[in-house]
C-alpha cells in the first residue's frame, strides 16, 4: 500500500509530447484526408463544412483562430439537449452526426499522437514515486489518452506484468485475477480504449495500436477499437447494440452520471482520503471544472500540512515564478494554503526526485 497519490492533468500529456485540447481541432482538420477515407458515411465531411460555415476555419487557419474545443462541444451539446436547430442546415440529427464525427476525430488524432509520444518520463515518474514491489502506482488522471496506461504496464514488466486496476466494471477483463493486476489507474473522464454499450451499459476494454505490444492485453482483448467508431461498429456481446467509446468529451455538459464513471470517482475520493501526500502534475485546477475541484477539495480535507501537496506546472517564461505570481499557483493556494510549488515542468522536477 502506498501513501502517495499522483494526480495527472493535461500538462502531463503535454510533457510526453501528447496533444492538448486546443490542438485537437486543428490536428483534426490537418488529418482530414485520412479521416474521410475511414468514414464512408460523410460525417467528417459534414464536420469540415460546419467548421467552415459556422466558425470560419479550415485546414490552413492558424491554431489560435479556432474556436475552443470545449466551446464547440458545449454549443453542440446545448443544441442537442434543448432539441433546437442551430441553423436550417444543422438540425438535431445533423448535430448528433457532428458530435459523432468529433468523437471519431478526437480518437484518431489522439491515437496518432500517442503512437509518436514517448512515455519515458511517465515511466520514470512511476518508478521514482512508487519504488519496489509493495508500492504499486496509484494514479488519478483527467486524461483519456493511454500514456499513463502504457507507462504503468511497462513498469509492471519489472514484476510479473499486469493490467492496471481501473475500478470500473470492464466486462471482458473481469476474469483477470489480482496476480495479473498492477497499480491503480483512475480515469475520471473515461478512456480512449473503453467501449460502452449505451443500451445495456456493458463496458469493454478495446484494443488500440499503441498498447498492442503488451502480450497480456493481446490475449484478452478482442475488438478492434477503431472499427467501433464507424457505421458498422463492433456489436455488444450481450445485446448486439453498437459499442461506443466512453469518454467525457471536453464540454460543459459533462456527464458523470454514468455508473462506471461513478465507481471511478468513488474510488478516487477514497484513495485521496487515505493519502498522506499528493502530487499534481499539469492539472491547472480551472474554476469551471467544478466537479473535479469539488472531488479534490473534499478528498484532501484531512491533509493538515500543505507542503504534502506538490504542484508541478510548467511556466516557460519564468520557471522559478512564485505560486502567488502564477494563476494556477494562486488557485491551489486559495484551496490548500502554502503548497509545495514547482513551475519548471515535469522533467526538471523529476531530476530533483531521488
Ligand atoms: Zn449491450
């Protein structure tokens, strides 16, 4: 059992050269030719048309001129929620198709960036913070990419090898016993490789390119994740409905009522309440992330010494900036007091960890 909990945000993915939220839409338009080829139903074409008509961007537009992905998803979700049309070209049905195209695009560009991302700093992070056989990693993450998964499975090879404990009812890996598990990975926003049947709520782990190397996973996982994003997605083993990825897309109408995610959130609360030390890497604690801020604030209420809360940010302009001079530092200070603050990024901070 470990007393340390590691909390990863988008900045941790960035430190592994993964894509940040505001880079996803531009990457999606750059990859449009390959996306169109995989999407015979024309949803990607409709998304490109929607972005051009309604938001005045195309593949040659500068990154900073794009609408934010959370804003775009929120506008679409609001229209769907209210059953209102955006414009007579974009009725509810078209909006639902757009949402699917964005999910498909997010998956594709993240998967592509993950294939190129070195996970070595996450590997070093887990090895240093959780040394030895009896001290398995305990990680909470807001990221749905597979960087932490890959790194944790890699660390597990030092023992007998194993899958992380995800603490949600993933049906097709339920037969894997504790001896083939290693570490705890709590993915608050779901995961790229989790497939959900929206009819019977069966959850499965799907296979993705980036973690195919791990033999243990190879034996277990049957469905090709990518095919579930297409019209003839893999059928649910129980009710034959189409399996869809379970990821809480960056939108303000986030749906945490899913029973599988409720389990993950419960476990995250539990491990935080038992932690003696918590390290936040690249999580900016934004004010509008109310559910996560609430979870963290309650989960860490027992920690009396704020120095047991380490916050690692990356400030390119001034790596030695004080917490009170940085917006992220100020948000943490207002919640916890005089935290252990670092602004020189994951790799620099790791060098100081024995
Ligand atoms: Zn089903």
